[in-house]
C-alpha cells in the first residue's frame, strides 16, 4: 500500500475517534456543571477540559473568560481550533475523500453524511444552550462509522491502518481523561501520601466519568460494589476486556501493527509490545504507589513516541 494512502486512512480514523472522544469529554463536563457547586469549582472543571486537549493557551487567545458557553463554542464549532468537533469531522471527511478508492461506498457515504448532518445540527440555535443531543449524535455517527468500516471493508492493510489510528487515538484520549478528571476530583494526587483519611468521593462525579467512556454498567458488572477511585483506575487502565481501557487499546494497536509490519518497523513494534506488556502484567497498587499522574504522563509520552514511529515507518513523515 502507498504510504500516502495509509496516511489518509490512519488519520481519517484518528480524527473520527477524536471527535467522538471530544464529545464524550464535553458531555461529562456538561453533566458535572449541572451539579450544585461554587463558581470557582465550575470554572476549574472547564479549565481541566481545556488542559486535556492542551488547548488552554489557544482558548485564551480566542476568548477572555472561561465559561461553559465559551468552552462549548470553542470545542464544538470553532474552526480555528484544530481539535474542535467541527474540525475533526471535516478532517475525517477530507481524508476519506482523498482515498475513496480504498473505501467501500458505505464507508464513504457514512463519512460524508456525518459531515453534512453535523453542519445542519450546528445551525440550530439550541446547540450551545443544550448541547446534549448534538454530542450524542456525534457519538452515534462515530459508532456507525466504525461499524460500517468493520462490516464492509476487506480485512487487508487498509482496514488495519484504520484500526491502528482508532485505537492509538482512543488510548491517548482515555489517558488524558483519566489524568485530568482524577486530579480535578481529588484536588491533587489522591493516591499519594498526602491523601486525607475519610475523604468522601462524590458518587455523581465518578459515575459521570465512567459514563463518559461507556463503562458505568461494566463497572457494576465487574466489581458489584460502590464506585471507588482505585477500581475506576483499574478498570480504565488494566482491564483488557474493557473496550476503552488502555490495555484493550494497546492490544489492538499491537495486533494490527503486526499485520502490517515491514522491514523497518521492528523498533516501533518493540516499543508497542513493551507498552502492552507493561499494561498486561501491571498491578493497580504499583501504579498508584508511584503516582497516577506520573504514570499517565509517561504513558502519553510513550503513545506520542509510538505515533511518531508509526508515521516514520508506514506513513507520510511528519513535518519537523
């Protein structure tokens, strides 16, 4: 497969997954903003959302005050924000258009219709006043895109690069969500030596985090207990049977990388396999003992390096 074709497929999948994950993060932040809380706490929650995507400085240049409406505007429909849902859906569609010959008709039509439908939704006056329906629609269209891709495409290199892009992006976003939301919930490193005994954790906060990654029912089924931070971290980091966990994502990344391996990808495969092994044989107590924030920061660095390696070995090289 031509590297340029692989590049378009990889980024088409990444952008669609990024749009869905942005919708998920906005959804949980919007739900949390409706709970009784101080103005400072609400503002801190929205600031945390911006830091997840490393958009704090970009937002400050575009808007003055950090409010729910401003953040929603910036993250949903601001064309100057490359990580907004609008920008991601457009980029996914443009990458799909560039490689229509490598896609089935159903996959292309799904991507194109997603773009057209999202633009129609944005014209509604209620979008920012009640963003819930728009965010849910983005998630639904992303699910549809993934389902049509797996259900209609030949299981060849094209599908493998789409899957690599999907799961690499999902791993990155799950780690960012965990890092920011855990720190926001507990006011620092809850699991470190500074943790306060008897600290009460808001059930609604943790349930909202779980719902943001479609894990609330899964948590209940797996642990059959009250929601506690340690178990939430374990579920979303180490459980390979949880679809959006870091372990599950890396299992799929490694599996698909092995299917497209070439003569120059040995080092990238080694790094991906090492990261998967650390998750496969890791224990939540060890992770929490060293600090959740430090662990997730290192994970994000390693995923970033892995993305660079994939680009170097298979795709159009990134600009220096």
